[in-house]
C-alpha cells in the first residue's frame, strides 16, 4: 500500500490551527478527515478506521489521554498509531502519552513538514510489524464495553492508590453517574465493590506466588493503611486470614507436587 492510500484522522478542537498540515497532507496524496471534539473524533475513528490518528492532548470535555484509552480498548481501533499533538512542554505529559500507547509526541505549533515526516515513519513502522491490520469482522466494541474496559484497566494498574470515582470517570471520558450505571449493568457491581474484589484477588495471587513476601508489604502494595486493615478485609471476604490462606495454599501445593511425583 502506497502513502497516497493512507487515511489520516486529525482530532483537534481548533481545526484551523492545522490548516497548513491539512494542505500538506492532501498535497502529498493522503486522505484526510478531521474532528473538532473528542466525542466526534471517537465516532469518526470507529467509522472510518484511519491508518493513523493525530490527537490533540487538551480539549474541552475529554482529554487526549482519555480518548486514547478508549481507542486502545476498542478491538477495531486499538492498533491504530496515535501521534499526540500539544503545546504542553511538560515531560510528564509526554511520558504519559507514550505509556498510554501513543507512538509519538509533537509540540504545537507544529512544523507541517516535520509532522508529515513523523506520520510517514510511523505508518511504515506499523506496516512492517503488521500492526495496521483491521479487525477482520469489521466490528467495534459497544461504547459501554469500551468505557468499562478502560476503567477496569486503570483500576487494576493502580490498586495501590486507586483513583476516586470522579477521577476514573474523567480519565475514561464519562461522568460519575454513567460510569456507575455501566458497572452495574455490565458487571452487576458498584465501582467500589469491584475495587474491593480486585484487591482481594490480587492479594490471593501475591500470597500464593510469593511465600516470603511479608503480609505488611502485600498490604502496602494494595493500598491498605495497615496489615491489620488488610487482614480484616481479607478475612471478611475469604473467611481466612492472609496467613491462614497462605499456609493452606502452600500445603495444597506441596501435596499436589508430591502426588505428581509419585
């Protein structure tokens, strides 16, 4: 596939700021689509499945970070390269954008030939690694499932210091009430109950797979204020203290190992 076939989606709440970029891309035989809000950008990305997205970082209603999370959780859009575009000079913003799955970060106001060069580089990189294959069935995840996936991933990666409900909702581009409704409808659970269950499940994994890891350290890793609070929460859910759970799991593992050897 030649460059003239590549379809670029530009998402920026100030589309006039990218008029020179648009002119250059069209002159170089790229197909160009634009969206002037994060919400319309999300809909456009799902509808046209562009080859690459140029995404403004700070926009009203939803940040580029939040939109990136949603795009990453949709089977149809998760492999589309995203280049962040922002006037932010903060190193933290650049790092966060890359950690969320962005492939590059370009400062605004941008020099159109530089952005064009980066677009070409990343298109080639993704072609060569076979990351631009479209979803074979041409389907997309339901919007509610995309939001749920993004929220769950955010929670599970921050169990030591779980964001507040408002922070989670903002991070995935929705409201508190909508996020609660999605969790209840999709999981039959509140966000708080899901967090509690996730912490206990992670604790069971740590107890089983790290026999020498102190209980106090596991409590700290999961954001409990003390080992005592962790033990109380764990026993309330499992009917056993963390130490008892570890001993029983260890004994069962040893018995299974002995049986297999015999």
